[in-house]
């Protein structure tokens, strides 16, 4: 039987209104028999992580069905607070943010849910899911009893938890367990009052019955500040190690009850400038088998990683942002495709659990639309009138993104040179306060790039009164460790020679809104081409091109991947949708995933590119190219190994 009919059958069976659920539905911890009890029966979950925030809503069902067909009986997901409350008190649960729709799909597909509502989630997600507006209080202590932090958490959870309450298992929904905080034992604050407050808050909204749990690294040291009475302590660890020894750490906190690995790593995260992470399938399935053999519960993190669209990636320290792809070398690829790892995992699960019959939904076809010619529109500095809706703000010293209530993207800092600099003069950020990358132009000519933790000084020349434009890119907020109070923009003063620069004009930029409104298309009078060869820098500028979907080929549009031959670094939109950052000059990611639902067969598809360093568009024509296979593992230019080791919870404090 083909999968569509199987899917329809599942959906049909599951149309049971929440209100008809029997009051005997229950899910508890059995401390005597070291397992969970579901409706009074011993129960063990084999779960996989899927972050709805990294997958467009139209694909949720396909990805969940593939997880179900692998033999999983549960999924685990994070709820990123900043995805849902972009502005204090303004909530968004529509479209790709429709959490209850996601939960309903899980229920319809007979998948239980392990919910991780934070408030902090880590997750390689901007600021670990915390909204950047929390930083309006400059000295806020996040993830602690700080009164302003708690007030914001209380308000958010007061909105969120009542929404999910009907989806708890005992209320007829799919949610069996709810996590409190995340890996709190790895955070410096070790504030038990904070954890106790969260537990009270969760209980007040969700009731006394729900199983609350915590997750920490599999080491006694992590469990010290991460576990709490009344919250079931679980651990996380990757393949290749000693499974028995890892669970001994959990037994230290929970002498009895089910063994649970809440994050069993199927792959690992990437950083720009570091090699792509790969985890051997053989090692993975060996450890998975060892976990299942001892009746432990497991969640495969990730089962599908998905994509950091827009600006949602996080970063580690020393500052190392994660790329746009969150493929994670997971059993389902970023695009939801089946891999050898998927079938190997399924074969292990088969030994322990009856897996569903029927065909696994297939990988989706990909199409190479080929090259698209791009033309240069205008530079960012030439576009300030259409990009800065609120107009500039004058300030003696630089203002941050947070000062101007801008969460993501780019801000422009403008100043006139106070002195003649006929000889190369250092323009510096002595306190390493460029967060995170600054593109410097003088009178419209590119002069260099400053980068956090890498380049804090460049030499410039110029005349008194010359216009210095500094476009600062927020490359993603730190999501792990003690540096999560990650302000963006110029967070400390710049100096020219020995003097602190003052008298700035700061532009908050609404680039996404301008792209969505098509402002660049309306303003696309061709500008003078750059005469700079691509080996040198040119000012950050917009480029545009469009392409049609061939109408003589059946079943189009299909998914595709976009690459940027000889482009350097920037942001790309298709039909107004922000696909994310590209940075092929650093790697390892070369192509960006373009889901087919973004493409139109009725009108030309519009590509907008913001190239920050140098485009190949002069002197000749330049192109972007759509190909049918992803490249996320190119050899990178920077080989310095990154500090956070795979599969360990190495503390960076
Ligand atoms: C839990 O469910 C089982 C099976 O439906 C039932 O026998 C038992 O009474 C329930 N327990 C509670 C505490 O509701
Ligand atoms: C979420 O999806 C459901 C359908 O499952 C729909 O009824 C509801 O209106 C959606 N919510 C929002 C905020 O769009
Ligand atoms: C794994 O750890 C357990 C408990 O610490 C120990 O008894 C066992 O010898 C270890 N196994 C291996 C293969 O090292
Ligand atoms: C700036 O110029 C000075 C003097 O010409 C030189 O010593 C220094 O190395 C240069 N610094 C950089 C970052 O290029
Ligand atoms: C910039 O320098 C001025 C003058 O020394 C100082 O008052 C101000 O606090 C500095 N600003 C930042 C963000 O460091
Ligand atoms: C500040 O800069 C503006 C131009 O942006 C200039 O007109 C003004 O004189 C400057 N003020 C000081 C105190 O330098
Ligand atoms: C692309 O832009 C053109 C010109 O503004 C517009 O007519 C067309 O509808 C756009 N295409 C899509 C798919 O939105
Ligand atoms: C990248 O991945 C592809 C597909 O798995 C593989 O064929 C290729 O050898 C890899 N390249 C590098 C440089 O590792």
C-alpha cells in the first residue's frame, strides 16, 4: 500500500475530539519497575527531535510521517520563545509558528510528544530562544531569579502553557512529558530559586499530574545544578561512549525510575569556518542498540535538523556562529530526505518494537533550474531612505541594536572623519565590540571588514569630512554558556588613531520589510557597475534577478539548492522569503536549501541578494545557480578547531 493511503487512514483514526478523552488517560513514572507507565502499562519511548521552527509548516506532516514510519513512538520539540514573542506582549502563533497545529498533527499521526518549552532552549538557536528585548535591561541576569527576567517569563508562560494544556496526555493530547529549562547544570547561575519558580509556574498552569523533567550532560557535575526534587532528572550523551557509565550519572540523581537519554546525538552542529560534522552510522547504531537493549528511553537528537532560515542561527564562544543549514548529519536531511542512516536506525528499532507497515514516504525530487543572471541595484548606503523607516538617530557614542529595538539583521553607523588621515590610520574596536561583523566604506569606497574575536583593527585613509559608513551585521546571538547577554551592533566605542570617535548617526534598517514590499524592484534603475575586481572589497549592495519555472516539464516546481559562484558573503531572499545567510568563502556550507513551496509557476521568481563583501558582477555578468544536490561539507579556509568538542558537554565557562 502506498503511503498516502496509509496516511489518510491514520488521520481518519485519530479524529477524536479532545473533550471525549477518557479520564483514565495517564502517564507516570514507575519507580518500582524503572519505566514509564502509560495508562497503567509499562512504556518506553523511542523518540526523535524535530524543531517545527526549522521546517516550513507545509512539510510538517511529511517529516512527522517519515519519523513515524521509522518506528518512533514519540517526537521531541523545542518551543523558541523569541520565535513567538517578537515584541513584548505581542504573540505570533500563525503559519510556521502554529504550535497547536503541529501538536495536532503529532496526535493525528499517533506520535507522542516530549515538549521542551524552555524558557531557555539552547538549540543552536539565536540567544538560546530568549527574546533579545530582555536585554533592554542592560544588566539583566538571564536564567535566574532576576525580577525582570521572571516577570517576562511569567507573562510568556501565562500565554503559552494554557495553550498546550489541552494537548497533555491526561487531557487526551499527545504530550507525555514537559521539560523545565535546559541543561541548567551547565550554566553558571545555579539558582535553585529560579528552578523552583519555574516548577511552580508550570504546575500552576499544567496541573500536578504532568511529568516534568530536566536534561543535563551525563556527568555528576552537571546534574548538581540541573536537577531538582519533583522534576525527573534525565541525561544526554552521544554515541561511541560507554552507555552504562553514562546512565550511572543519571542514577546518581535518580536511583530509581526509567533510564532516559534526552539527546542522543545522531550528528553534530556546524560552525562557519569549521569542517562539517559527520557521525558514523555504524557507531550510532551500535550505541542505539546498547541503549535499547537495557530498556532505556531515548530521543534521537536530531532526527531531522532543518534550516536556520532568516537570522535564526545561534553562535558559540569564542564567537563562532552556526551556518544556515541545520542538517546535523541527521537521519533525515535538511530537505527531509531519507538516508542510509535512517534505514539503519529503523533496522535497530525493528528489533525492539513493531514498526508500521507500508511504504516509507519517498525523498522529494530536486530540480536544477540552472543559472540566473543577476544585476546590481544599489548599495546599502544609497538606499537608506527606503531601508530606514524610522529615520536615523543621532548619538555621541554608538547605540546597539537593542537600544533601537532592532532584533536582527543589519544597522548602519555613519560618521564624518574628524581629521585628515593621509597615511594608513588604525580604525579599531579596542574592546572587541563589533558584534559581529562590520563592513566599512569611506565616501562610498570599501575600506575593510572588522570582525568580532578576529579582526579588531583595520587601517584606513581619508580626508577630514569624508563619510565613514559602517554596516554592522548581527550574525546570530550566542546560545550557550555565560555570554548569552549578547548585545548587537557597535557595543563599545571605535577609535581612529588614539581618539574615540563621537557624533554618530545610526540607522536602524528594515531590509526584510523593504525586500518583501519589492522596493528594490521598483527602484531598480541600473547603477554604475563596480570597477573593482572580485578579489578586493566593494560596498555592501543589493542585486536582483528572476527566473521562470519551465512549463514543459511535469511536476514542477521542485525543491532546489542555490549557490553563489564567486560571491563572498551575504543574505538571500526568494520572492520576499529570507532563505538565510550564504558564506561560501568561509564554508563549510556552499548551497542553501530552497523549498519548492516558495517558487511560483505563474510569475517570474524574484531573487534578491545583499552581498556584503564583493560580487562577481563586474566587469562581466554574474550569476547565482540552482543545482539539485546540496553542498554543506566543503573544505573550509579556517581550520582552527572549535572548542566545543563533539559529544561532550565541555564547559566553556
Ligand atoms: C491510569 O490509567 C489506567 C488504565 O487506563 C487506569 O486503570 C488507572 O486507574 C489510571 N490511573 C490514574 C491515577 O488515573
Ligand atoms: C492554527 O492551525 C489551526 C488548524 O490546525 C487553525 O484552526 C488555527 O486558526 C491556526 N492558528 C493560527 C493562529 O493561525
Ligand atoms: C562501562 O562502564 C561500566 C560502568 O562504569 C564498567 O563496568 C564497564 O567495564 C565499562 N565498559 C567498558 C567496555 O569500558
Ligand atoms: C597599519 O599601518 C601601520 C603603519 O603603516 C602598520 O604598522 C600596521 O601593521 C597596519 N595595521 C594593519 C592592521 O594593517
Ligand atoms: C564611549 O566613550 C565615552 C567617552 O569616553 C564613554 O562615556 C562611553 O561610555 C563609551 N561608550 C561605550 C559604549 O563604551
Ligand atoms: C556632528 O555631525 C554633524 C554631521 O552629521 C555636524 O553637522 C555637526 O557639526 C557635528 N557635531 C559635532 C559636535 O562635531
Ligand atoms: C516578481 O516581481 C515582479 C515585479 O515586481 C512581480 O510582477 C512578480 O509577481 C514577482 N513574482 C512573484 C513570484 O512574486
Ligand atoms: C561531501 O559530501 C558528499 C556527499 O555525502 C561526498 O560525496 C563528498 O565526498 C563530501 N566532500 C567532502 C569534502 O567531504
